[in-house]
């Protein structure tokens, strides 16, 4: 730590509000605890939870940094006394509980992953939060198996584009909902079997037509609102719905009889408040099951745009237009 600067540039939330409240400032360099590493950040992913935190709707969990930023990639520059997985000089990518919008960031040693050579450091910065969200919700909670059908709402988002690739890699048939022709084209290029324009098509009707009226086995939903009851219509008997966000609102009215008649399972999760042990277990599973695909270049994040750290407000503006296809990243 002696050779490292005492101060660093960060982008902080000056007050709850719009993108303009994201402002650069100077802060003291954080010190890694026993099970932690300090990463010199080269890229930090921008995600919807960052926007929610900025607006005041998603406070960080107790003990986490008040800075936004849930995924980073860069070089390890200091390690805690118990950190054995990574060493100084390693290039890593990691989920973090906060603090990614900074020149340096603390990460849990067990949650960091080595950056495979097939990925650029900017791509690596776009990966951890998205990859862990998809792996846990589609495969661990949703139990997707080869030969099953998956419907992804928001197919052109960072999460959606990663879910398409992983689901296809593991042998599933994939449908997505999107809102424009360019997003349809992007999802089909990634391997989606059918892309549905929700502005001009009824996803329930399309899914029923494409599955001979059977419905889909699994639905990954980040929309909620009136989509929930329609998801029950689109789901197959014994189908599963996994909720990962509520962009159209968390309060819904549903016909619960559909759940009973079809024997549906509706579950959900959030990643940020999970324990370090839970997150480390997800990382271990990803390293075993998904890392070979990343090393071979068969799966990688679809990149939309990148912005310098000091222009984080512009990155948020881009995300809030919902025009992006894939991931938005800050370069440090």
C-alpha cells in the first residue's frame, strides 16, 4: 500500500435525483480487510440498480460503500491477510456491493474471478453482476435444462443478452421480448429463436403459437406490473417464473387460480443483499460451469457503449433512454 496514492477520484451521488447528481470528488483510498483485495479499477459496469440508487430508491446494504457501481475489472494492487485466491498483479473481475465508480475499489477475494484472455478488460467490467444474476436466476433458481423453453423479457438488456447466450449454450430454446427492430436483430444474432416486438405483438399469443399451445417452461422477468398475470398465461404446466426486477411497478393484480391450475412456481431474488458466502458459492459454480465458455470466446458480453468515469452522468442518461443494446461501461 506504500506505493499507492492516498487519494482517488470517485463519482459520488451528491443527493437523490437525476443523472446530474453524479459528481466526481476525491476520497481516501480504501484499505482491504483480511478477506478482501484492492483493485485498481479499469472498467466498471453500469446497471439498473445504480440508477435506482442514484434516484434514492435503492440504498446500499449496511456496511457497503455509498458509491454506486456493482461490478468492476482491473488489477489487484493490495491483498488482505487471508486472501489466497488472488495476488498482486492479477487481472480480475468482480461483483462488489458498491464502490465501483472509482479509481480503486474493494472486492471480496472469493468473489473475484480471473479475467479470461478472450475478454478485453472493458468487457470484463461488464460481466460479473450480469453473469451472476443470470446464472443464479435462470439456472439455479429457475432450473433451466437442455431441451426446455425460456422467455426473456428485456432481451436486449445486459442481462437479457447474457441470458440468451447462456441458455443457448446449455441447450434451451429462447424467446425474447424487445421494443424495436434493431433490438430484434441483435437478439437473433446472439442466438434467440424468436424475438417478439412487445409494441406490435402479444407475447402470450406468439409463445403459444411457437410451442403448439404448450407455453414456456421458464420466464425471466424484469418488468412485473401487468406482465405478471400475462406470464402466467404464457407459462407451461409446471412452469417457473423468476422475478429479478419490477420496472413497471412491484404491486400487481393476478388471477392466482392460474398458478394453481398450472402448478406454477413464481420466485425471485436480488443479488446485492446476499451474503458473501452465497455470492462466493455462485462464483465457484460459474468458474466451473461457465468459465470454459468465456475462455473459448463462445460467450461474452454484448457491448453497447463506454464512457469515461467522470461522465457517469452521461452513461446513466444513456441507460434511462432504454435505447441501449447490451452493456454500458465506465472506463477508468
